């Protein structure tokens, strides 16, 4: 299996969500930074919050990495009033 650059995939996904938010009259750059910036910080803090053993589980790291993009996707689908 070929190597996939996961940080690049994450940033491209965040950019696509930000463009979807722009389509619904949100500020795309604020949306992008609100999705992309907290995730690495949360991943760095994860071993201190839940412990090293739990933080090393793939499901915990994947759920943490997808938390902000999924929330951003749900918010970007809403129309701005």
C-alpha cells in the first residue's frame, strides 16, 4: 500500500469544509482556522488528559482528529441567517 500524507489530507479536508462554509455565507478563513488549529494542540495534550495508554489507541486518536472537522462540517451545512 502506498504512503498517504495524512496531515496533507487533513488540511485539504479542512479547506473543503471551509469552502462549503463560504458557500453558505460564512467567513471561510475563520472557519478553516477554527477547524485546523485546535486539532494538533488537542492531539498533543491527549496523553496528559486521558493517559498515555489510552492516547496511544488508534480509535482515540482518530476520534480526536475528526472532532473539529466533523463539528465544522455540521456547522458549515447550516445556512447563515
